[in-house]
C-alpha cells in the first residue's frame, strides 16, 4: 500500500518547503533533516515558540531555529507582525542559500509566513473595550447592530459567540469585515514557489506521543519554568501558551489536563491541515531522514 499521496505541484523548483503537522507529529525533526539536505535553515511558524522563557513548555527545538525565542514574555505578537518577520527570514535564506524550510503547527502563522495576507486593521484598545462592554451588556442587541453595519458578518457569527461577535463589530466600525478578511486569509497563493507537506499520524499513535512528551516536560522541570515565567508580566498573547494556565493552577498535578487539552488541540490541527491547498500528505511515523529524502525529491 502506498505510504503517501502527492497533490499536484508545479514542475518548477520550490524555493520554500513547509512542514506542517499536529503537535507531537515529529515535524521539527523532519524540517531539520530537510534543511540539512538543502543546506539551509528552519524558520519556525509556531505562535508560542517566539517567546523566551518557556523553552520546555513550548517544546523549542534544540538546534538554532529562526524566529524562536525572539520576544520577551511581556510582549505581544500579532499575525501581521509575525508575517513580516517570517517574510524577511525566508527571503534572506532563499537569497543566501537558495531555499528555506518553514516548520509550524500554528496554522495561521504558517499561512502568514507563506503568503501575503490581507490582515484586518488594528483596533484601538478603547474601541475594543467599548465593543466588549456592549456585547456583554446585551449580545442580541449587539448582534442586531452588527446586522446593520455588516450583514454578511452577522449571518456568519452567532450572537452567543462572544469572541467573534466582538471582533466582527470592531472591524465593522473600522469599515472592514470579518468575513471578507477570513476569505482572504485562507487563499491558496504563496509568495514564492512552495511545497507544503503535512505529516499524518494515526490518532492512537499521536496520543501516545503526546503523553510521552508531556511526561518528559515534567521530568525536565516545566513546573519550575512556568513558575519563574509567571513571576514577571506576561502578555495576552503569551498567556495563551498551552499548559501555562494548568501548571499555574495545579502545578505537578497538571499533567493529565495538559495531555487532554493537547489531544484536543492536535485534533484541531489535523482538521486544519486538510484545509491547506495543494497539501502533500506523508506518513509521519516514518523515520525523519526517509521523509526528508522524499520531500527534497519532491521540492
């Protein structure tokens, strides 16, 4: 039985190889092997690996990787800002080495690294706070106002979906649309000739890997790492790091909740992976070197 299938790709040589997969799928090892064969480096497309101070919790790679540990924990990071940084690193590697490898498990960050996204406009904090208060006071009235400002967004957002309702309203007040921007965010075009590979791992195998990796995190001292990190300020972006809240509240007893949450996140990543245009799926249980050989041949 074939262990992979290939999506149609251009016969032109790829300048960028992107490796995507759910957490614990082994994508970092595969990306490093590909980069070694191409004589280039890996650019991380992970929303939480950009932060310093949580190398164990965010599973930062042991080898030097671009866009890892570049922000303090009290700094915010947006998709737009990350995209600009990623474009700079990718362009520099392609110019200097002839190719770049992008590795990520954060779908939108991967997309930002590979494409020119039409990012929604920034919203002033006072506007966001005011809209949030409006939604919390009366969600149905807020949804009705959204219907007047942006009927398409109102049709796509449920009144009880607080987060999206707030975002849709604040964008509508800026003359933008949540729906229009989402359509563009999932467009298939890339900035440079690109091959995107997805690592497929069976759910039972992935769950075993997730548990083993989480146990290793605790053995390496992730509880002390989190406590040290939380002794200082943490940005709204950084505080979303998977496992941070659980360890802050439960300490060593957070292992099982983190395993459960990571399993749910991996399932979401697997669903997201299938939305990537022209994806090439490979068997993620194969050795990283074997996968790298196939990927280099494909690219």
